[in-house]
């Protein structure tokens, strides 16, 4: 018999802008663990995730951003991290660093809700990096992102 998934009735999206916001809600380790697990093979190390959180909450010139967390009651079912670039025009003002949805609630539109909420909160363009084989590419295209560039990196 097929399993039907339903959008959680108590779904709430919370904006986190400071370490205090994070500690008063899910805790730093709780959010890092969620992102690490649910980004899966498309994710980064815990250290990289923590660095993106630090950057989002930074008050230094040219840094900043925010985190959105989708929750069903007290459980995280989705999270998104935006980092500001401090630039405009030739480089987008924002980078969508991470978006992850709990595997049990994928396909319900939670990722799309998080991204749409982020688009409303961002003043300026948003860039994101996505691997060629990541199925989320279709969602990003559907939400208005286009494949403008092929990124190349030099690593020492």
C-alpha cells in the first residue's frame, strides 16, 4: 500500500539572526547536526556548517545573513542558511549556503517554502552552488534560479 505524506499541521518558519536566537530555540549543535545529517552526500563537514552559521550571525562589515528553520512543534523539519556577500551587481548580494529538509518530510513543499521565505527577506540577488547530480536542481529552477555560470575552483 502506498504511503501518503502530509504537510505537518503545526509547521512554523522561524528566522534566526543571532546566536541568542539559536540558543533560545534549537541550540547550535542541534542545528549543525540537523544540517549535517539531512544534507547527506551534498553536504559539508560540521566545521564548514558551523562556519556558515558564524558568518550569518557576524556583525563585521560585509558579513551577515540569517537562518530559517521550519519546525513541526519542537522538531526541525527543514533549515536554510543565507550568507550576505557585502557585494552587489557583479556578485550577488546573498548566497544560499544550505537548504535541507528532513528525509521523512521531503516532497511536501517545505524546501520551497524556505526558499520563497528567504527570497522575501533578501534585498538583492541570491546565488547558490549545486552539484550537477543533485535532484534539488529542479526545485531551484522552478523557483526562478537559472544556471548562469559554471563554477571552477583552484584548490591548493
